[in-house]
């Protein structure tokens, strides 16, 4: 396991393409000036010790040195010691709707991106709880098993999109069934399923599945994303809206949030329902909901000590800079004696 302490210094790497462009421009400018001064054959006679390769080599060494210095400033750290930590918390599974209707933009920027923002803020407010992630549309499949690694949860969350599931629809019942397999029945932990959806086009008898989940001690906190007014489903290419989804009659499809279904699911498990329009309101209600649950102590292993690795990159950068200083642009004597290109000696 590794961490990057100061990732902001990666921005320094942007200077490298600028330097490359400057070097290329300078190279062609010098070639143009040399042609005005003398013919290429004459110029080679006037500068017999000039190396045509070493300037590029020195420039490449300088770029490598700058890259190493930037990484040294970022200060990568590697975990060197694991320890078992006792935590108190609840097990939380996020089930996120990734059906095409979640691309509707009746809530900015669109329903799916809003869902990601909500989950991100909820994660930011968690302490020592364990989390998992499920994605579902016409079917449900696991994204991240129960873990305390919030960084991994954020990474999987950001990669979610509406192209993940080929079968369309909103299989809320499958998501609830899959969530049941996430929780360990032998552990007396509080189990929470945070279901995020527009609730539309649901497949299956969700109330029956919800009651089955409740019998296993799972409480569902449902978050409705979208509006009753609804909006069209954009068809995009390269991130640009080309048209909108139409029905068989050629009319634009309007997708609307179905709060009734989500309310029924939450009620069947003694959970709660909230609209997802206002992020601060959602995170506050989720925090209050979790606060009232019994916390269970469990153990997890994590890296307790990290060692800085910047010195290796700094040392490498210094060696490269020293090599650049002592590497002259003229031809090396022993290399000239090899006469690799069978040049005629005068």
C-alpha cells in the first residue's frame, strides 16, 4: 500500500511538454540560422567536434531530472507495518441505479452524477463504518465488497456509468437481494442498505424482497434522485448530446422520479426516505439515521506506519543533474576513435 502525500506537485509535470515544444522550436530556429551562415557540409567542417546527438541526450536527462524532482516533492510513502485496529460502526451497502434514465438532467448535472456526489459526501462523513457498493440497472452486480477502504470506494464510485449494465430497467429487487449477500449473518452488526434511484421502471415485487431483507435485520435508507416533472433521456456521443430517447411512436420519452416505490421499500424495513435534491439535507439525515443505530465493534487490519520514499527520487535527480553538467556537447574522443559511421578523417 502506498500514499501520495502532496499530490499537488504533480502539476509541475505540466512544464515538461512546454519545454519540449520550446526545445523543438529552438532546434528548427538554429537549423534555419545555420543554413544562412553556411552549407551543411561546410558547417560540419567548421565544427568538427560538434556532436549532433548529445544536445538531445542532455535535454532528455534534464527532463528526467525534473520528473524525479516533482515525484520527490509529492513524497510517495509505502506502508511498512500492519496492525489490527478495533473499530465501532455499522455495515453500509450503497446500491446505485445506473440505468439510462439516470442520465436525465432534471437535476444538475444529471441524476447519476448527483448520486455520486451524494455518496461521496456520505463517505466523507463516515467514521469507522464498513462500506460496500452495488451497481444495478436491468440486473445487479457487485462493485466493491464490504471494506473499510474508503479510498477504494471513491475510486469504484467515480468509475460507475450507465454503460456498465447492458440490460436496461431498474431491478431494485435484485439490488436488495444482492445486498443481503454482502452482510455476514453471523455478525450482530447493524446492517444498512442505502438505495439511490429514480425509482422508475422497477422490475420485480420489491415490497416482498424488502420485507425479506427486514427479516434479516437490514434497514433501507432510500434516496430519490430526480424530479416529478422529469426530463428527457439524452443520447450522447463524445459527451455531447446528439438527440433524446424516443418511444415507438417517435415521441420523446420523459422519465419521472417514482417516489412511491422508494417510500414503500423504506417503510417495509423500518427505514427512511429522503429526496436527493439538496446534498446537505441528505447527508444530515443519513448521519442522524446512522447515529441512532447500535454500533458493533469489529477488527480490521490496516497500515499503521508509512515510510517516505522521496529520497530515492531526489538522489536520482541529483545524479542526473550531475551527469548533465559533466556531459559536454562536443564529441567524445574515444567515441571518435571508434569511427562508427566510417567518416573520412582529414
